[in-house]
């Protein structure tokens, strides 16, 4: 190795330039270990071989300043680079530590942005997020365009882990093709934001295909998803299949399943052992046959959503406390299944007090009203007052009104125009006393043209004199048989009609009554 001295080669500082090493004879090479401390070069002078003195005609005296040039040991150099934050890589690339520090710094900037806009990022630790604030801002802005607020994002901050192009847009495009309405999209995402994480091919499409296999009409699929978006997260071989199989097993008609699920798709998420089966068994224990329970579910599937422990059982207990006989509970539920899901703790005392103040009803009277017409618990006070005033205007005393209402509580809910037509015919054409209406208030519930007028004319033509109950409280077939008699047999008087459970279990019509009727605006904007 040769050294080319500078112009002041005899000064106290020497500048050296490495020319090469091939020309250095082995016999006179000066070996310097690179791990030697810099102090080894801080000697007053270092003698170079006489061969080089003669050949180059100079003697270089190495001072401490020579040692101050970059001849430090590798360990000292690494420590120096570490302090200065520089990479010690041979190729000049960032070290793993530096890359980690950079990621931490980027995440900190993203977190700072989220806090500024009002989003708490605490739950995002461990979630892969954009490395720049700009990309995160793009996600937040896109969620805003979907109608989601900062509060919505805070309710499910993991949505910030969804890429706009890779996750959100493909899912939204698919929902739009299915027919999900833009006006319902915000509520859809609030209820089930997890859908933005889903894969269209792997997660969403198979569920839609399964729903179509359950005889849900293609036009009803978007309505099902809008009502119950959580269904998109269920596994086909899990809860959905078992709940449907159980309902069919207890007697729900297979051809009714599509309409049933369209009305109340939440059934697909109900566990048989925890929800559906205990509900069915409880109604059976109250006296409702299994097939009748199946029919109730077909007509009003939402009753499966009533909580057994916190709604149904407490309501049944309240009904007995307000005068309903235990033996009639099953009939009350069969007539008006919604009653087991109402807030009866509030409704019953309020309605009882109101009716008691209006027509002086006792607790027993109130219980009879519920047994005959359970809907009385939900009847508005305005309607009740209107009908009571009408009866009083017809000439009935308060005592008579009470007897009529207890005997036929439907009087408080009938169409007022029909009641007036029937009463006018009763007075003008039939010429009967008001007491007969007191004894048979159900007269107001029959159709004037379909039943009252033709039967009255037939009886009058034969010159028979009958009570209103004998005239009206029978089927058309039975009435035709009676018209063959010359006299009226009092023994044939039928008891006042009551609810017949067998009518609930009759075979359904060929046309399903569970078709979904949508009265919503059909020209709403779609996705």
C-alpha cells in the first residue's frame, strides 16, 4: 500500500490517498489491525520502512490528527451510527428497528388525526390501518357519504380497517344490485357494519342463494336484508337451517316458510333450544295445541320475538290478576297473540280505570271483556267514548250500555256507519224494542245486506216471531233448516258465540296468506 503525501507532507497533519496495494512487497508491508484502538495511532511518530523512505524520499511523521480520521473500530462506529439514527447496513437500507420506529410514527399520526375528528382509536390497536393520514381521511369521508356519523364509527371503529376500493365499494355494489334501497342503506350499515368486511363471493352470495332456496321471492330479498341485515353473517349449516327445520316439524306449512321469513326474518337467527322450542312448549302448556301454535306462527311470526321470561310469563300472570280466568288464557292468546308482547303492566290498569269511570265496569267485568275481545286492552279511549256516546244517543241507559258492552265488547270497535245503518233498520223496518238489543247486542256485528235484511224478510214472510239471537246467531245452512219449521223451538236457541280453537287449526287456503304486501313507495331511489 503506497501513500501519496500532500504538499505539506512534513507538517503536523498528513493527508493520505490510497493508490493501491498490489505493489507493496510482502517483506516490508506494515500490518495494521483494524480493531486497534485509535489511541495506538496517537504516538509522536510512526517509522515507515527505509525502503519507502529511499523510494519516496520522505519521512512521514504520523501525529494524533491522523488517528482522528475514520479509523475507529467497528464497534465504536456502530455505536456512533446508533446514536445518530443512521443505518449500519452495508447496502445503506433502513434497519428493522428504523422501520419499526417509522411505522409507530405513522400510526401515531393517524391516531392523532382520528382524535382530532372525534374518533377514539383505542380499539384499533392490532388492526392493520392506512400508513398515511390521507388514506385514513379518505375512509372517514367515504363513511360520511354513506350517512354514518362519528358516533356511528365510534360504535364500531373496526370499520376503519376496511379499504374503500377493496372492501366497501364491492359490497355496496352487490347490495345495490340486489335491490337494497339507498334510503335504507344508512340504517342497514348502522345495524350491521360488519358487512363492509365481507367477501361478496365467499360470504354474501351464498346467504342470498340460501334465502332464495327458502322460497323467498327475489323481489323480497332486499326487504329481508333491510329488515334483518344480520342474516348476512350467519352460517348456512348453523342456526338458519335448524330453526326452519324445527318450525316445519311442528306443523308450519313448508309453502308458508317463504312468506313467514319475509315477514319476520329474525327467525333465521333464533336458536331452537333457547328460543323457539321453549316458546312453543309454553303455549302448549297453556292449552294451545301444537298445530294451533304453528298456525299462529304462520300468521304472526313476530310473536317468536317476545321474550318468554321477561314478557310472556309476566303478561300471563297480569291477565289473571285483572280478572281473566286461567282456563281462558289460551283463548285470549289465540285470538290476539300480540297481547303477550305488550306492556300490560301499563296498559291493563290504565284501561280498567278508564272503562270503570265510563261505564262502571268491575274487575270481573273487565276480565270478561278481555276474554271476549282481548284487543280491548289496546283500544284507544277516543274510540271507546265515541261508541259509548252513540249507544246513549240511541236511547240506552248507562246501565243498559254497560250490559251491552260486557255482553259484546266488539261494540266499542265497530265501524260507526255500519252501526247506524243497522240501528236505523232495526227501528224503522223491524219495529222491535230496545230491550232486545240489550239482550243481543251482537246484532250490530252482522251485515245488514248479507244477513239481517234477508233473514228478517224471510221470517216476516212466514209470519214467525223470533228473538234476534234465533234469527241471527246461526249459520246460513242452519237458518235455512229453521225456515222449514212452522214453529220456533226454543231448545234450538244457540249459545252466544265464542272463540273456537278448531277454526285456527283448519287447513289453509291454497293461496298463502303470508305473501308479503309492501305499501311502501315503489319509486324510491335504489343504490
